């Protein structure tokens, strides 16, 4: 994606976080501030990552965007429209735990969210078939989650999110529970999937290499209270191979982010 295209798209963000703060009351009338005046934008077709140290409020922010938590102040905009605190089909959520229903088949897990949309049975069947094919699990449509590997379960979760055709997909460390080899395979898969669909993605991760490899833009949060410490555009080609992690420009970006987190 060319820089001028990104700049044009960011004038009309798919997701915008405006002045979001979150605090919790403590005894004695004081407040514990978790997030302080967070502002960020996700462009259409943009893959963005959010990194920060443990306890900086990454998951809290993602849960606010998803509608699972209420902010103390600020607002969330999707396609320029202010969203309420309720989860909506415009924001697909993928967690580290696969959150699949063990009593449902793969196909029925993917179809679960479609019951709330006005689609015919044929339309639902076709959409499930399409997205299972996209994630490479069409042959496992009638299998149950217990019959799948960790990586396959996460593919089902991704297919379920995509099937609802959200404006933006939110990911909370989706590969954190996977072993190193499977994790890299899933990173390659996700990048390939994003290249095909170009859905807007906001992903939080503690893995700096993962963030650089996957994203076009990274927001670095400071330690608690979480504030946007830096916004970094990743000047790497859109089509990436794992060997890119060894490139000097990749290592330099990683060094910069490590210093930001240390400081």
C-alpha cells in the first residue's frame, strides 16, 4: 500500500478512538487511572498493532472498543458513527482463547453470529462455506473443536469473525497460547488472509516481532496509565516472508520499539 493511499484513507478512518480514558474508584475517593486520553485511528484496509508492557491497559482498551467495557470518557467511532457500549457486528472480536462452542461443529460455530442477521438458510450456508474455504478448513466443516489443533481452532474463530463481515476485526493476542512454530505459521496465514480480504484489523500483542511483521502501523503504549507513547509507520513491503525478520530494517524498527518500551 502506498503512503499517499494510507494518508488519504486515514482522513476517513474505519475506526477512530477519541480521547478514551478509563479509571476505577479506590478507597478514600481516589481513582486508579488505567488509560489516559487515548487517540488512535485505523484506516480502511489497514493492519494495525498495539504494543506495550504488561498492565499498560492494552486489553482494557480493546475491550472498550469491542463494547465489553464502558470508558470513563471519550468515544469510539466506526465508519464515522459513534458506537454505544454494546458489542456490535461491526466489530469482530478474536480472543487468545478460541471461545468456540464445543458442542457445535466447525460450520455451526462459524454460522453462530449469522443467526442475528436477516439471511436465508441458503445465504448462511454459502457464507459459511466461503469463509471456511478462505481459512482452509472446508474439509473440517463437520468436525468438532476437540478434534482440531490449536492453530485450526484459531482459524475457525477467525472465519467466524469474518463471516459477520465486520467493519474492523479486533484481536487480543490471538496466537499467545500457541507454540513458536505454530505461531509463525499462523502469522503467515493471517498476513495472507489479510492480503486477500483487506479487512481493517487492530491487534494487540506483547510480541514486538509479531507486531512489526504483521502490521503497517504500530501504536506504542506507555506504562500505566496507558498513553500513546509513539505512532510508528512500518516501511516494509505489503507482501512479507518470515525471513524479513532478519533484515536490518526490521531489526532497527524492533530496536526502536524496545527503547520506547524501556523508557
